[in-house]
């Protein structure tokens, strides 16, 4: 009987220690790796600089763009400006990206980015009708910046090229949010999610 009590005391002690072990402070995650953009940088050059050797360029590009979607420049053709601090996604995050998904994403992104850049250039030349056509084409492909731009234009287009249409504005803002864009502004101007 004495050995039975020892066994019960040992089990009780072991279970009593479990909460103490889990109450200890969990290890802190490593700080995010960052890259500070320099003159001449763009997304492809940065991706090539920071790419992990055992992942594809498309996987790295996909993860890098997703991690920095709200950090890139919105109103210019140049997405990366000197001094920007961009997040480098962790190796595990990049490695988890499906290669086919990354390849498809990249093909669409390149096409949509070209169309969006044409829209920005037309807007800079005060050709809002042409710019809006490009923004709509890029938005249909799923370009989050084009969707946000259209949300703004339908909300409050000072050029009077588009009618003020809150429903269209909210639809485009919603699509941009689904793709990861953070839409800021008064609640009455943007849809609540």
C-alpha cells in the first residue's frame, strides 16, 4: 500500500506542476525582418535581393507583396520610394505558398499593374476618362489599388468624370479590402466589414 501512495503522490505532484510550466512566459516571436528601400529599388529588385534560396521567385514575390500591400505607394507608378521600411516575410510563410497560386497571382498582377500604371499616367495628364477606363480594366483583374481608386472616385470625384455613386464606391472599397488593402477614412464613406 505504501508504494501505491507514493505513486499517487507522484502523479498529483506531476499534475500540479503542469500549470506552473505553462504559466511561464512563452518565448517571444522573432521581430519581423525589414528592408529599407534605397533609390532605384522596385518590388522585383527587392524580391531578388531578399529571396530565400529554396523558394521560387513567384512564391517570394507573392508573399512579399501580400505582406506589404498597405506599405507600397498608392498614388504613383513607383510602388517603392526610398526610405520605405518593408516587411520581409518569414521563410516558413513563403515556403507555404502554393507555387501554382503564386505563378497565377504573378501573371495577373503584372498585367493589372501595367494597366493601372497606364491609368495613373493618364490621370497625371488630366485624361480622367482614359484613366478611369484603365482603372476599371485593372480592377476587373483584381488590382486592389485600382479598386480603391475607383472607390474614391465614385465617392468623391472632383473631376466630375464619374457620377457620385455610394453603392459603386462601397463595392470597390469592399473588393480592395478583400484583397488586403486597408481602407481608411470616415465610416460613412467606406463600408463597414
